[in-house]
C-alpha cells in the first residue's frame, strides 16, 4: 500500500493540469529518517500529450540531492491526458534499462509508478509497481492528512 499525503496527491494533480496539453512527469523523494515526502517536477523533454521523457539533467540533479540529503526515491509519476491511469506499454518498456529489456529487473524495482489521469472531469491517481517481465501490480493508495 502506498501511503501518500493529500498535499502530495494534490501537487501531482496540479502539475498534470499545469502541463496540459502535454503529459507531466516528476519524482517523489522521501526522507530515510523522517519519511517526509517532497514532489519534484521534472521537465517532459518530449513535450508530448502521448508520452513523457524526463530531463536527464534534472534527474541527475535530483539523484545528487538524494545522495547529499539522505533521501530515497519513493515514486516516479506522470500524467495521462486522455487515457486511464494505468501504465501503457511504452511506460512499461521505459521502466527498464535498456528500455524494453523486461527480462532484467526494472531500473527502480521498489519504486512506485504513480499515474494521474485527466481523462475524466475528476482526476484519477493510481499507483503501481512494474516488475521483471513487465508485470504490473496495482498498489492501493492510502491518503494521509
């Protein structure tokens, strides 16, 4: 089960809306000791409503922040502007390195993949784990105040 504070859920939804008509993407970091979560918007360099590609420079800076501030990667998130909050085949392929090598473990095996769908009037936020062989398992989200 993914325990995600309401303000973090809202921040992802706001980001998804702000980046319309394109998909939004980012990372959620969590403190190893205090378990405090922070949302980090990352530029979608694909600038597309159909896919996302996180800025490598921004990702590198977040990795440096993780190392220097004793943080873990809790989730990678992105939005779907006109489809359900469920990983697409492209989303699954991109969870591996090299992309599509699903016989390996994914790049971040313990990390949640959170999707925000703007397909309907009410945004839908769902969390998943992507596993070896491209297996997808949904994890329930428990919001916290």
